[in-house]
C-alpha cells in the first residue's frame, strides 16, 4: 500500500451520519415431457448441461418475502406473495437435495427474499448438513436478523454467509433499503458473522450512480484490514427496477479503474465458492475485491448452478421463463430425477438481459422472486 496511509475503516463499519408464478409473465413449463437422458448425468455422477457446463451448485430460495425494499430489487408495495400452502417445507427441500446430491450437487446456498424472515431456517441448515455429498452450505442475507440467529445457524452447520451491504453510511443504507432503523441491526449482524466464524464472509455491493458509487474506494479499503471479500455487482434489470437499471448503471470496469488508483491490484483466485465473480487483492490485504458483471461481461459460459424457488420450481437460469415444477411430482411421490434431467437439458446458453429493459428477464419483477 503506497505510503501505508490508506487504511480501511474500523469496525463498526457503518458510520452513523418463481418462481413466483405471479410475476408479470407466466413462467413456461419446460417441454418436452420428462424423460431420463443419460447423456446429461454422467456415469461419474456429474450433472452436465447441454453446453458441457458442470452443474454442482443449487441456490435455494426459502421465501419470496423480505423485510427490506431495496431500490434495485423489490417494489415498495411488495409483490403478490406465494401462498403458504405452496411453499416447500424444510423436509421437502431436503428431499429434493437428497435426489440431486447423488447426481452431482455439492454446494447449496440458502437465499430469498430474505431467508431469515422465515422461521427456523437453522432447521433446514441441519437437514442439508446431514446430506453426505453436500460439502458447502452458505446463506445470502441482508443481515437484519443475523445477530439473533447466528448462533443457531452456526450450531446447525452453516459454513458461510454473503451479506448485502450497499453503503457504509447508515443514512444511505436505510435510504437504499427504504426501511428506517435497520442499519444498526445490519452492523450487529455483520459483527455476529465474524464472531461465529462464518468464513469466508462476502459482502455484496450493488453499484448505483448517485447513491453509492462515491463509496467504491471506501469499500475497497475495507479489505485491507478485514478478511472480507467485497464484491461489486452491476444492477440487473427486472420489471420493478427499470429506472435504476437504466439510469444508475455503473460498470465494474469503472469501479476497478478507480480502485486501481489507490494501489496495485493483483488478480487472485478468490474465496471458496467463487461462482461468477473475478477477484483482485491489494498487496498484503486481508481480504479481496470481487466483481460480478452480468451486464458488461456475461459469465454464463462458467455458470455452474440451478435455482429452486420457494414454491418448488427448478429454474435453470436466474432469468428467462423456463422452469420445471418439482413440488407437484414431489407431493405425488413421483421420481424427481427425470424432471431434474429435463431442467438440465433446457438450461440456456446465456441470459439475454439488456440494460434498462425487462425483455430478457422473462417477466421477473424482482430477483427476490427466484432467489437472486
Ligand atoms: N435478501 C438477501 C440479500 O439481500 O442478500 C438475499 C436475496 S437477494 C435477491 C440476493 C442478492 O441479489 C443480493 O446481494 C442483492 O443485492 C442482489 N440483487 C437483488 N436484486 C438485484 C438486481 N436487480 N441486480 C443486481 N443484484 C441484485
Ligand atoms: Fe430484500 Fe435482498 Fe431484495 Fe433487498 S436485495 S429487497 S434485502 S431480497
């Protein structure tokens, strides 16, 4: 670090001062009819899609609800919520993971909506921990409820967390989340994540011009002293955020250019579970800086995942309108494997998102509907 002057802010880091089928477009049921295709699940138990990508990661949404209303995600008035009877129970999610694990699933992430607004997520963590093939269990959270649940989650076997934090200033956190009084809880949540040893801790920052882009350097400096992995994310368009995704887009190239002016950045491999992110580090820094660039440079060629919505739809891509219903067959006691193989078969080569347009999002109102 040049001159050793630029140190990161100390903790506390915040300065005081489809699934849902009710989305705008109805998701399409995938066709053709289910049928086992042995070419998709290889003999060595690796799920490989039609483009040769190995699929070993499942993002599991446990609710479409949220206690925040981030300006780039959920509309103020909320969305038509999934009826309770359609939500998968913890046991049903476990049953699905138990079918996919022998097919090659190795890592899972619990997400939402805000997963911690659903009661007893730690029970699900415990169920997933008991599936022998599952090597890694992570959670995406806004951290508002993390302090009160961290002990139970750690006891149940949660490995790590991704925390969404779009500003280091309380007033901005609450303006972006459109909820007063949450910044302190988020700070306590992040401290709890540290205290309970979730490792690595990744911090997701959605970049928005005029709302937080002047904090890019401050976020980068955080990694000097904290073993955190700060990841900048470009806003992806959905029907609820077209103004933000059209007018406030900041590319990660711009963020990297500005961060490089602080000090030399060296490319690094990144922490466990580095899906679409690419990582750099300041020399000698405790943490790293990552970028997730769905808009400026797609990473679909490296995609390794599928998504399970809270109402039991298996989606091969975050965007688009393709999904396979697993809840119905599961509740009828049918074999899920052909349905999972069919979903692998229809996984698209890439998403078709365009800045400020929801055409490629498949009618998705918010990422909270599919588990972003
Ligand atoms: N509520 C949890 C949270 O915020 O971390 C989990 C669900 S949230 C949908 C998962 C991630 O998606 C968060 O990091 C959030 O910032 C990000 N996200 C949501 N909408 C987005 C959008 N339109 N573009 C880019 N990232 C988005
Ligand atoms: Fe909620 Fe996460 Fe969406 Fe923010 S990004 S509204 S915390 S689901």
